[in-house]
């Protein structure tokens, strides 16, 4: 009991001691408390990981897209396509190729050109109309050396299908009656009109190049800047290759090679933003029992296989369809007439390999 008169009993030291004992002996550690080594031990590594992860994410976003490589079979040959994109587009590319096949393939009985050859009254699709109009222009430019009505002659010589015998002069004369690009026309509505119903169209000398152009146009619509599209040797290149250089494209030596196994090169061209096609008789030919060599390039004017000094014609042009058609035309017309055509068409460049007294010579207008 406290005695108000006794000062000793009023001393409060014991109570203060109890309060001190109830105070916490430590407080939670913060980054600003000592020791700081515990905070650094756990947090600095986390920060380092976050910094590295952020750097990798930013670096990945800034890294160039990889190059895709697709290949497959089409138009009786093979395609190889290389393009820079983070997305593979093989499915979409093959859909574009199917569109061309459905329009221009003579081996597809349901294609537009097959139905027109069968005499069906159908409206041609936009792809056929494009190729028909372009073919007319090139036929005029080459004085008929290029002609999509040459199919009956091609078949007669055994290149469209094997007939087992060579045509005689009477057969050739009869077939020439319904060969000639001026004897057909396409109406504004897309209907084909023939002067002779026996006329048959064959776009094989331009269809592969056109197919390359269709795929190239699709890649451009997808904002692809660096690519190479190749179908059976017909090519469109744009931008740079995976090494950041111009695309390197080889031109084969025109050695007799019906099996297409000899890939010895005559030269290698550095190309970008252009199309290239090569035509030659050194692969697609056959030899008769009496030793005569029959080449697949048929002259629409004479009805006979072309016998010219040019062994291989490589053409560089704004589009692959144009390059394809002119390459065939130069094989038909020979060196001198080809040089005349080139004077009128400065947009074309050529690498021609021709025979001169038994030796291969080069005529080139390609600017390196």
C-alpha cells in the first residue's frame, strides 16, 4: 500500500522496468537498416535476372526475322522458295500455285485451259485472261516466234504426248492451218473465240514463269522484302539473300543432259529485284532410231523443231513470265534476230550461249 507520507513508497522504478521488458527487442529489417548484407544477398540477384531478361526480350524484338525455306512439286517440276519471315507461309504459297494450276495446266482436265481446249463455252478466270493478253503482246513483239497456239505441232512431234512416230511434211502442213495467235481472240467478257475449233492452246512456255510471278506477288503483299522464288529454273529475286548479299544464280553449261543430272555452271550471276528464265534444247530432246536429234522448241512458222545456233537463252526481265516467253522466242529465232529484238526492248538483258563453228560462244548484255 502506498503511503502518501512516505516518499520511498512512491518510487515507480519497478513499473518502468516492466514496461521496458514488454518492449520488443528488435524491429523488422528494412533496406535501410543494418546490416544491409541480407537485403543485398536476396534482392540484387533478382534485379540482375530482371535486367538480363529485359535485355534479351528487347534484343529478340530487334533481331531480324529468320529465312524460311519451302519446296515441293508443281507443274510437273519442283519449286524452291526462300524468304525472310517470322511466319512460315508454305500453305498459302501452295494455294497460290494451285490457283495457277487450276487455270493454266494442260495436265489438269478441269483447268480453265483444258476446258477451253475441249471447246467448252466458259468464262475464263482472271489468271488466264492475264496470261492470254501478255502472250498476245509477246507474240507481236517477236513476230510470232512465241505462240501459244503451237500445241498441235508440239504434240505431233511427241512432246505433248508420245505418238510413236515422226510427222511427215503433209501432217505438218495440215496442222499449220490451225496454228497462229492471230486466229484466236478473247472477248471482254473472258470468252475464247477460235477461227478453227481444232485450235489448241499450250501455255507451258510461259506458265511456269507466270506461276513464279504469282508467288512473288503474294510475298510482296505480305510485306516480305527479301526472297527468291524458283520453279523449274525460272526465278524471281528481291532484296538480299540470308548473307545480306545479292542473290547468286547459276547458268548451266548447255551440255547434252536429258537426265538433268549435269549441273556444271557456265557462270554465276548476282541478281536482285528482277526475274530470270532460261530456255535450252540440251535437256528436253530425244534421238530417233536413225540418229536424228529432235528438240522440244518448235518453230510456229515452219512447224519443225527450231534449228538455230543458240544453245541456251537466259533472259532477265521485269517479270518471270516475260523472261520465260522471250527465252523461248530467242531459241526459235536465233542470234541475229534476237539481237534485233533486244534493240527494241531495252528492258531485257540476256546471256546467250551459242555455237560458232563447233565452239561455244557467249553473247551477253547483262550489266554486272
